[in-house]
């Protein structure tokens, strides 16, 4: 059991840590990301960048440390699906941009799937976690 617990901890740290870092990047690169959000037609682009950064950072930390992991993972999954559709609309961009947008779309969808797996396993409780949960 200890090996499985350590593997889950490693996966949580990698998955949650990368998403938390992506969220931090929303705050470090706010102006550049705001321009992209504006280009994609998001309403309140700066607020959208900051809000999405908070979801990524807090959701990623929740998964990594095991504090409210189901809520964090579900928030991440919802954000990742919404982001895939609104920000990576490969079907609506010029052909020379379609492959990059398709890759980003598929990355977000895959990460959303991973977040749903984390949410499903988080309800059972995890070793090596803070242990706070809503479920």
C-alpha cells in the first residue's frame, strides 16, 4: 500500500503543481494574457485572466496538498473544458494556426479528464495529504 500511496502523492504533486504554476503565470504575465483573452473576445479579459489564474493556482494546490481535493479538481475540470472551447477554438482560426490550437485544445481536454479522475479518487481520502474535505 505504501508504494501506491507514494505514487499517488507523486502524481498529485506533478499534476497539481503544474496547474498551480500555470495559475501563477496568469499573475506574472497578466498583460500578455489579457491581450490574448481580448483577442479571443472574452468579456472583461483582465478579470478573466486573474480569475482563471486563481482557479488554476488554488485548484492545483488543493490537489497537490490534499486540501479539499474534490472541489479543487472539479473546479479545474470545469475551467479546463471552458478554456478548451473558448480559448483554443481550432475550428475557427486560420489554417496556419489550427494545429497549435488543436494541440492546446486536446491538452486541456486531457487535463480535464485527469482532474475528473483525481476528483473521483479524492473522495476516498488520501495518505500524505492535509485531509480537509467537503465530501
